[in-house]
């Protein structure tokens, strides 16, 4: 059986006995004797011959190669899970995105009407408002330094000019100039806007705006002249009262500013966002 198989495979591969002998490093006579069944090749030669013919050793001995077992086909079943879409509860009026969760809805009652936005837009708006408030507070602090200094210098110069022109003496002139430094805390408090000085000044100054009662007069020349005279007198009196209360308000502001300014400045440095917005 081996002899027939060797001859059959050699012919099938288009080899002559000499060619096969050269590949196996033997003589052509050895190959002829194998095919005639006179002798059999060695085990190592049989393995090498199987490699040359690209067959198994079993096939070389005439045995059929075992058939490969058919591959069992497996059916892969895909499982599809369908999730029910969440209902849209609202739409953000700022970013136009749908809102699915009730805890993500933020509603505002404005003068122009109701407004609905999402939580992300609400947080972003609060952050931007906080940053604007901080920038406003820092700007007001800088303005308090600038305008407080300018107005203080102007008041000191005016006090110096008045005292010199009235020949009140060098000591009074210098004292008036240094006394003008009291204006700086007052003006700074007005710009910092995180204290009650501005509201107090406006409230006290408003007391000076007195409303006088109406006048009864006759429709003749003397009556009209009397009316104009009294009206002018009342207007002058009202102006004096208003100026007096304004001066009183400023004086109170200057005095209270000495005590309020350190706290107002410290508050502005630590929490600039607490300044009242314009």
C-alpha cells in the first residue's frame, strides 16, 4: 500500500523519481525500490515525504484522513430592550432644551410674566449675576478712593482760600485744611453703597422741602402784588430751610462717616458683591 501511494502522489505532484530522490537526498534507485515494494523508507524519510506531498502520514499509508467535524452553527439571538421615552415636562425658555425632571425646572414670576428655565441655566445666571455684583463692588471701591480724594482736596483748598482771605491766621487755615480730611470717609461711604449714610442723608435732606399752605388774595393790583411778595418770601424761606437741612444732613453724614467708613470698607473688601447695584 505504501509503495502504490508513493508512486501515486509522486505522479500527482508531477515529479520524476530523480526529482523526488533529490528532495529526499537519496538515489533514484531507492525511490524505485520503494515504489516496487522491495524496501520501505525510514520513518524520518516518511515524515519528510509527507511534508513534500503536503499530506498526512496516514494518507501516505493509504488511510483516509479523518474528516473535520462539522462546525456546529450557533444562532446568536439579539435581545432588544425598548425603553419608554421620558415625558417632556417643560422647555427651557433660555436654552430651548427639553426638561424631563421636575427637580430641574425653575420658575420665576416676573413683572412681564412667568418664566421657566432649566436648573443649569439658573445656576449659570446666578453665577453671572454674582460676578457682575463683585465687579460692581470693586468698581465702587475704586471710585470711592478717587472721588473721595478729589473732593477732599477741593474742600481743603477751598477752606484754605477762605481762611486766608478772611485773615483768620495760619493756625486756623492749617486746621481747616486738615479738618477737611473728614470729608473723605463721608464721600467714600456714599460710593461704597453698602451702608446707610446715603439713605440717611437723603432722608434728613428731604425734611427741608416744606410745603406751604395756599394763599387767599383779592383780584386787584394790591392783591396780586401782595401774592407775589408773599410767594417770593415763602420761596426764599423754603430755600433757606432746604439748604439748612441739607447742611445738617451733610454734617451728620460726615460725623457718622468717621465710624461707619472702616466697617463699610472692610465689608466691601470681603464681600464686594453686597454693594447695592445701580
